[in-house]
């Protein structure tokens, strides 16, 4: 993340869900990014047929700190070359084409996810998870795969972590949590009812909440103390378990793990060595 990017990605992801004046402004920026970054909020409002107030509201809706951040991110996007749109599969597609399309789509989703990341949010989330007495991960459907992946990885570095997709089991685990515990809600849409309900329960218990959702405002991210986002991936029509979005979630989890591992390097190496020894011993017994 040597260069801040992701402005155009965030606009594309959110444009259809914006109020009329903000949508008109977003569409103008997407059509005229080079011109937009050279304008003030007042000038941009005038050129787009909206207002400077609409510019401020748009930045707030996008979850950005202000117009300056939006301009910096769009300027970073303009430095990228050869951007390729998501490619859907076709009837009787050649296997070679499917390999290329799926790989291209996944790479683009991960790249866009990295573009919209804030290092400060990741650092905050990693520090919070490091200090947590316990961690509960909530995910439904394909997002539960990401939750289980995180459970396995965090367990290996000696964190007390549980992953749930069942709302009753999740509620049981969260019921006795408190300020020293962390509940992570994973939902690509940010609209998953079960995740919202369990995060609300966690808030009532004063546990710290973290969300991993697609970019933009959503009920899941709104209720969370710390918000992490992935690109709002355009999935292929014939998708398997939210392919691109799942890969983006796994990537965010891997980055969180690496931040924690780097901060606790010696302890992490020790814990990983111990888990390797335990597994190796079990394998020898089975031979």
C-alpha cells in the first residue's frame, strides 16, 4: 500500500445505493476522474450539477474522512494501468478460458480489497485481537468458511477462538462475554440477519465488535466498533460459494494474522513450533 488507491472502486461499489444527488455526483466523478481530482468541493458540486454539501455527504456515505481522501484515492487509481473488468463464464466455455477468467476475477477482487484498505483500521483490529481474552467469529453460508479459517489459524498461535454459524450456539457463547472479549461478524453483504443479531447481543454485553463486510455502509458495519472492508466483488453468474468475495475475506484474515504474528514474533514462532510438533507426533503414531 505504498500508494493510496481505491477511490474509483469504492464509487463503483456504492453508486447504485446512493441518494439521488450523491449518485449524480458519483457518476460524474466516475466519468471524469482526471477533472474531478483537480476541483474544489465547490467547483465539483457546480460542475456535476449538485452542490458542495453533496460532496461532503458523498464522502461520508463512502466512509471516507473527507473530500481530500477521495481525491487522493482516485488519483492513485489513475496511476494503475491495464485494469480489466470482471468476466463472466459462458455456456460451454473452454476449460482454458475458465481458468483464466476465475484467476483474473480473484486477483482483481483481492487487488481492489487492498486498494480500499486502511492500514490504521487493520492495525487497530490486530491490536484488539491480540489483547482479547477470547474471540468469537460469526459467519453464515460462505462467510462461515472464512470464520472457520480464522478459527484454525488463530488457534495455532494460542488464541482462544470459536467460530459459529448457528445463531443459538453463537448466542450461547456470547452471553457471558464482556469488555475483554471480541466478537467478529463476517458478512459480505453486511445485511445478514443472524450476524446483526449476534453483534447486537455482543454490544449489550460490552464486548468489542469487529466487522468484515463489503465496502460501504451496512447494518453489520454500522454496529461494529472496528470496520474492515473487502471489495464489493462482481461475482460470476454461475458462482460457487461466493468465490471472489470469499477469497477477499480470507485475504483480510491472513493480513490480520500476519500483523499479529509480526507484533508477537517470538511468541508466534514458539506457538507454531509447538503445533507442528503436536501434529508430527500424532502422524508418527498413525504410521
